[in-house]
């Protein structure tokens, strides 16, 4: 009966036999790929396993519906596209293969800042990293009911290097600074959010500075790297609204659909991203393309300093002391002619040079404004202090807090 159904007995039904054969071959290929990934520890129960079940179901349905060749052929084509696109994109900058394990969202969309941390969050990431957000949407453990009584409030601002994406609870440099300043005398509130530039810090400072009903005695800004991603962009918007702010919704996966989300079907993923990028209010699809820029970017430098002076003025009017710290990166990771992606129009080897110039401008502005500027020697931090090209390891976060601690203690007394 099966032979007759699939058209493999006389009189042969090639309109059934050909799609049935193709479906079986694809099913075997899918099984081999699943076994290979499993042996390489790249397949476990979760989104990636669902992807293979999705392929198997499509091919099984094609076999079951081979009596209707057009329907079966459509299912086979869908399975073939998803199979080739999913595995073929593994390791690319925009993977379509679902992740090994599901990761709970950490951020949500915000109409002014684009992205903010989800309040009252506690998750354990795929690598075992423990991440917590307070009820005020800051990174760290929830403070107790009397945590602020008689204590100096210190606010830290920055991007992923202040949020400290590579370390778990208790190991961020804000946590370590809290320990150094004395938990009985101070409270350090970590306002860092991945990707934030001085544009977002202006908004944070002006509108969202008070956390838990308390204004900080001093505010620390660890800035530069994220602003630098806007270098050499033609006709750069004064608020980074033509590239950076738009890209945040996909970088931190806060779209309702599309963006950086990955479904069990790579084809559906691509379609969702296309529709989202062209129909959603934030119509962002790709980073700027073109040859890398040469030398400094005076327009970006001017906007950066404008933002620094704006933040300083707001804090001064409120009686909040301002501390500026120039960004550090793992210089050993920035030596080639390529571009690692976050700074689309800056060559890797140019990143330390441009960052040094931006940091020098920051220190001059801090001195002119009467703020505290902390210039950490970039050569004093090496590869063991970083988990990648610029985010601190647990050791680096501790050393950074120890380095800035004395100056912060003096500024925030």
C-alpha cells in the first residue's frame, strides 16, 4: 500500500515518487545535522530542538500529502529553505538558527529612551550568569526598606560597560564601588543600560535621575565608546536619532515582532524582520554601510561635548556633583583593518586612537566645568581585565572600582 501511495510500483506515479524521494533525502539530512550538532554539544531541548522538530514535521507532512504533489512540493521547498538558511547562517552576524537555549528578555521598549531594563527582574542566563533588576529598573539587588537612611546616594551611568554585561550579581564595578565606599555610608545605584550614549544620559539625568525617591549626591558617567559608534556617519542627527537610537530596538530585542527575534522558521524570521523594519514606527533595517572614515570626527566630538556640558549643567543646578570617567577598552582586540560591527564606519585599529581623543576632550571639559574628571591610564588594564573587547571581567570590574574609588570618595563626600 505504501509503495502504491508513493508511486513506486507499476504503474509508476512520478509526480508522487519524486517529491517523496526528495522529502526522504531531506529528512535524512536533517537527522544527520541534528546528530552532528548534538555530538558538538550544540543541540539540547529548547528553541534549537524546536527548529529540528519544525523541519521534521514539514517533511512528514509532505510525505503524508504526497498524493497532492503541489501541496507536498510547497512543504518540501519550505523545509529546504529553512534547513539551508538556518544552518547556513550559523556563526554569521545575523544568525537565523534559533539559540541553543531560550533567554528571558531583560529590556522593554520606551518612547524616549527606546530601551529600558524590565523592572523587578531576576534571571539566570544560558551561561549561568545571574542578572537582577530592581523595581526602579536599575541593575542590582533590590534595596531594603531602610537602605537609604543616612547614606550618600551615588548614581552610576553608562552603557553595557556600566551595566557590566559580562559579570554576575555582586561583581559589577558599581557593586565593587559600593563595597569600597562602605555600605553603611553609601548606596550606589547602577543606571547603566547596554548601548546608552550621552544622548540617553541627558534624558536620564534630566527626567529620570531620582530612583527609589532619592536624588543622588553625585553622579558618575563612564562614557565614550557608545558615542563613538556614530563616528563618520554622514549628516549625523544631533540626537543620534538617524542610526543609534533606532538600532537599539533591535540590538536589545524590544520589538513586539521581528527585529532580532528568531523563530523556528528562518524564512518566517526574515519575513517578520522585513515587515517590522519597513512597517513598524521604528523603520530600521541595517547599519550604515560605506568605507571607514579617516581621522577625527569634529561633528561627533562637538555633539559629545555638548551633551557632557548639558548633563553637567543639570546636575549643577540640582546640587549634584558630577564625575566623568573616560572609557577603557581591551586594546589588544583593536589592531586590525576590519570592523567588528558596533562601530560600523570605524576600523578596529582606529578605535583606541579616537577613544583617546574623545577621553582627552572629556577631561578638558570636566576641568573647564569644575567637575571631577578621572583619567584612568588605558595601558593599566590588559586582556585579563576584559571578558571581550571592552567589557570588564570580574577581575577588571574590581580593579576599575579600586582605581576610581579614592577620587569618587573625595567627589561624593
